[in-house]
C-alpha cells in the first residue's frame, strides 16, 4: 500500500514537471533568492506596465488593454514556463502583426476590433498548446549560438535607436531602423533641452547604480526619481512628455466574444502564423538568457508556457504576448533567480492598477527610455563576437549577417532570416564533411586518418575510406566524388575499397542511387566495393523487402568491422593484388 502511494506521488510529480515546470521549480524555491527576485520584480514592473500601455497604441487598442496584457500573462507563465529569466508581455512586432491581420476584418468598427483581438489572443494560446503537444519545439534547435547572438544584437540596436527619440524629446516618423537612425541624427539639433537633460541624467544615474550599487533596483529608482522631478519641477508644463492618465480597474474576466463563423478561418490562419513567428522570437530570448545563466529550457514546455500566457491574456481581455526582450534584460540585470520575479512584477502592477494610477501619470517617457536603453545595451553580446572572431570567421559572418538582416528587414523577417541562415550553416557544414583514408598506426588500436598519422600503414591494393557524415541528397554526389578521388590518388593500384560506415546513421534514395553508380564505376575498373560497420537503422527510410532485393552488395561484401573486412581482403586470393568480383 505504501509503495502504491509512493508511485502515485511520483506519477503526479512527473506530470507536474511535464505540464507545469514553473510549479515544479517553485516547489524547490530557495528563500535566499527572494531579495534578488523582489528587486528584479519591482524593476520589471517599473518597465513592463508603461511599456504595455505604450504598445497598446501599436495594437490599436485602449491603454488599459495593454495593462492587462502586461500583468496577467506573467502569472500564467510563472506556473507553466520553463525559463527562470524570461518575462512575457506585449511585443511591438507581435502587436503590429496582429493589427495588420485584424484591421481589415474589423472594417473600422472599434467594438468588433476589440472582440477580434480577444478571439485572436485565445486562438494564439490554443495554437501554442497544440504545437507543444505535437512537440514542435524542435524548430528552435536550428538556431545556433552565433545566430542567437546575431539576432539579439540586432534586437538590442533596434531597441536603442527606437528609444533615442524619447530620450531627446524629438518626433521621428520613420519606422525602419536605418531611416529612423538617420532621422534621429538629423534632428539632434532640435532636441528638447529639458527632456534631454532629464533623460541623460537618469541614464547616467542608472549606469552608475548598476556599476556601484548593483543590488539596488536601479530601474525602479530611476523611474521614481523621474516621477518626483516631473511632479516637483512641473516638467510637464515645460514640454517634457509624461505617461499621462492611466485608468484603473480590473477587466471583465472570462468574457469571450462570439464572432461570425466566417471570421474563424482567417483568425486561425493568422493566429497560427503569429504563434509560429512570435514563438521563434521568444524562444531565441529564452535560450539566450538560459545559456548566459547556465541552464536549459525545453522548447516544447515553452510552447505550453506561451500558450498559457496567451490564454491568460485573452481571458483578461488582453492581446497576444511573447517573450519580452527588454523586460527579460531588466530581470537578468537585476539578478532575478526564478519565476517568482514574474509573480512579484504582476502583483506590483496589480497594486499600481488599483492604488497608484494617479502618480503613474507623472512618469516621464524619457525616464522609461533610459531604463530600456541600458537594458538593451546589456543584450548586446560583444564578448561572443570577439570569441567568434578568434574561433571562426565563417560563423562570425553568419552572426553579423543575422544582425544586419534584423536591422534591414525588421524583427519578424529577421527571425525567419535567422532560421534560414542556421539551416544554411548546417547544410554548408554537412554537405562537405570531412573524410579520411585509414591505416594502422604501430602501437595504436584501430584504424586512423592518414592525414593525422602519416606513418599509418596500409595494405597494397586495399583502400579503407571513411565519410564522416550521413549520406543524403545534398552530399551524396560529394561522397561519390571523394571515393573516386581517393582511388585516383592512391599510392598503388586499388583492388578493394572498404567504406567505414560507422559515422553514417541515415541514407536516402539519392544516396542509394549514388552508391550504386559508385559500385558500377569501380566494377568497370575491376575494383570491389565493400562496406564495414553498416547499420541497418541507417536505411530506415526504405521498405525492408525492397532493400533486401535492391541492395546488390553480397553478404561477403558487408562486414561487421574493418578488421573482418581486412581479413577478407587478405584471404580473397593467394595472388596479391587480385580483385574479386564478389
């Protein structure tokens, strides 16, 4: 009976870890983390609530909707997400994608638009859950570290340039990175002096706090100082932009609008695309910060976490959310240790929503710009670029190319570019893999690459060859040409070619065709093609019956090891250098 109870608890524990990793992490919470988590939560709240309000304009909804989207998803993600640093919330690109998708459907009707936003948000959440249950998180595995770094560096630059106009107190109309940068530079002479003085003071103060008093919630201090200065000095009357009136109150929870059935195909299509692209962006942020803090995130669990966050946003009348770069950077900079940061941030923002909306109206937007700029600078990973410069100029080029792509194309196309570049890097590495002609090294076991060991001994007439990759459509021709080149470059006439297939885990139909062509080409020269270490699982793409009838190499030409192949070669005939037909 006791063992049954223990097993039942274990099953429950495994289920919780799989479905709600945040709950499992919170069950192992260390009280020593609490001061850091509270400080980080306060700082995140100081940025997240005003940002949510600001992004509401991009989404085309009232400011209060942005507040709901900033608050309630944090609670859901804290329970269901696997990243200890990621902060979910409104994202500029996601807001613009949603507005572009729903604007035509709404046809200028504000009430219908709000209903579409809620349904879209809930549909995005369901799409995430479906993707998580189908274990589609593997799409994030194509993003290498150089691509991750390049993407985040581009995001950092976009954030910084986007905040410069608020820091300077100028108006910039351009939307893309380079036009916005040029317009900002050209308008520096028209900067609003009180706004610029306040912004630079707060920016320098925040940098100093992070440098000399890193345990203080610098972002919160800067926002509060800016608020007090604006109130006491009447900066609003002097032309300094302030956040303005923020409405208070809770949403109508669990209100789900009913839409005409004809709307749903379009909503589902656009929600699936939005979920796919915003997840790729969010998981980039999650993986990057996990890598910096020495732990792993599960992409499939992140899909569940993002789904829960979007469902919470939709049920609270909010709009779609994803991983938030700037708020995650604030969390990481403040030393946040766990998902408690999100709970603290959400709780603080709820209190502000109820009791402090009046003073919040005096927060200068230049103070928020200072906080976001400093956070974005922390996103820029110059250290990894230096390492890549020393390690691999090719991968450095991919990283810088990703950054440029994000700056030129924008965030969401930049995400797609990051995936394409990762696949291109993968194809480049695997389409021209290393190979080796093998020999025996005196005093060492096994067979080794003659390029590494020039003293390796070979048998006259026998060529031992290894291709260090799977053989599939994009490298099958290369495999064939490399074997023929090895035969042509051999020191003595070749009678047998034995391919060491131990690195080969997959072959496809193109590879089978090229192997057949290679076998025929060698046979015309009187050379036998044999294989050692061939894995049956490598041909798992093929029907077994077809494979048995089509694979023309006899059992005598397939060997379990290189040693057995060498023995077969030695005993094939008493006349040295004589080839067998097999």
